[in-house]
């Protein structure tokens, strides 16, 4: 019989975590499955589909179903114990000798892993400004480049890479395109629909949204041999997320659309107001028309331009650090995407070799009153 389920929107399906109801109790909140092992049938089969806790878990599957729906992922989604565990699984699915092109401006810990561990693994990695498609095209080594890894908007300068353009270049060379879409979230962008092969999120960030879970996810466009390799890496290396974390993530994701929409709206307001601030030299936010990636962002992001922005203060590094010390509503901490707004002097975290300017403060906009957020920053900046 054909399915008669109406075409409910992503927002409706996410709010109800796909509408799962516990068959025994009819509870609208599904139970957390904690078992590590499952009874085998008398004929030796595993008819439930579950064998052991390391490869798979029913609570994990429920959260993955929401993520696969959000990303329109043909191959489904895979949850990992962190964003880094998810990202590194993609690189580990490559073979020694393979060449990778990655964004120069990207999440610092992953860039550092690529420069050290990935090289020990036998990969060669070139970092280019992928917001410039000519630079990306020129970095491809025909026959050797197997993966293009981009982050957009990219940490912490919020440069924008054209996902469809990058997919065209990767595919013409026989390579795959993977996108770290953590700061866009599926609320703004669905890279698989723009031609990407794999999407990665630090679900630690806006997907969970409450700064109380470390998790990562990969969503795959096609269940091809490469994807199967990634599935096997998660299973064999034991990188699956725990069931409690998957439950918390699912709870957090129910409000993704409300949070991400409100956070992006506040970030836009802050970007506009900070652009006119006498102590701010530059605001980096793709929603501003003067941002170099604005037109591409307007094409590949919907519902706003994300919750992340950075400011460069007029009086240099020490003034930036003093501003972060003075604010009270903004919390001085790393990470991003939570309901609470966070401020961070980024260059001192990233260390030597970072493309991050020393006078830059990274702002993760939460859901507080935007007038309070502006006033707190204004007071911190003016005290200089
Ligand atoms: C946080 C983050 C990661 C890493 O995620 P973890 O869960 O901390 O391992 C990767 N990419 C981006 C853009 C991030 O913000």
C-alpha cells in the first residue's frame, strides 16, 4: 500500500522527533535504550536487527533518523562520539597516498589533526582559500585528489565557499566533496542537495543547542563503497555516540528551528549595530552586504545567515582581551551554538600559524534579548 503520510515540513517532523511513540506505554518521549547486548533467536538469527552495542543502538537510530531527514541524506546519518570523531572517520576512509584539498580557514583542531595525524596516515593535504573556486581548482591533482573538504561559513572568519561550485570541481576530478556544515546547520543549508557527498556536523553545537552534549554526525548522499567504509570505521573503532547523549541531542533538536531562526535574527541585528560602533573596526558576518561571500551565502543559506559573527576591535589584541573580560551577559568561553551567548578571543586558543587576526573576538549568538546582548558588548567595548 502506498504510504499516506502527508508531506510534513522538516520543522514539524523535528519538533516530534519523527513522531515516534513507544509501542508498549504509548509514551510520546521514547525510552533510552541502554542494553549492550541482545537475545539471539533459537534459529541463531538476530531478527530484531540488533546484536551488540558498539555498532548500533535503537536510541542512536532514532536521533539519526531525524538528522537524515533534516539533511535529505539518501544513505542516512551516523552519530559519533564527537565532531572530531565524525570528521576524522571520513579521512580514515581514504587510502595512504590519497590527496586532500581542504579549506585554509577551518575548525582549528581538525586543521591541526590534518597537518599531523593525517600525514602519518599517508595522506597529503593542501590547504587553500576555498572561497576562491579558482584556487580550489588549481589545487586539485588529477587522479590523486580523492576528497575536497570545505567548511562554510568557516571558523572564525565566516568566509563562504560555494558548495555547488566546489562539488562541480571535486566531481570533475573524480573526488568527493565533504562539507563541515556545523555553523550553517540544516536549518540554513542542506549541502547534499547542492551536490556534496558527505555532510559533517559537530552536533555538540547548534544541533544540540544546550552546551551539554559532545557529539558528531555524518550524513551521506549515497550508500556507496566509501560510505560503507565510514560505517565500518565507526563500528570497528567504537566511535559511536552513547545512548544518553543521543537522547539529549534528540531533545535539543526538537527546538532547532526556533533556536536557529531566533539566533540568526539576533546575529544579523548585532552585526548591523556593531558595524556602526566606534570601537569596532570590522564586523565579519555573511549577512552583511559588504561581506565578500554575501551573494553566495544568500543563494545557499535560507532563513538567515547563521548565529556566528566576529568583530575586530579598533585598539588591537589587548583591547580585544579586555573587552571579553568586561562583558557580563556574554559568557567568556569556547564552543558555539548554545542558547547562551559566548565570546572568545580566538587567536590565543588557535595558537601559532592561525589565520585568525589577534584583534578578533568570536561571538556565538544565543537566544537572550538582543538589546541586552548589544548593551553588554557596548559597555565592554566603550570601557576601553
Ligand atoms: C566544534 C567544531 C568541530 C569539532 O566538534 P567536537 O564535537 O568538538 O569534536 C568541528 N567543526 C566545527 C566547525 C566546530 O565548530
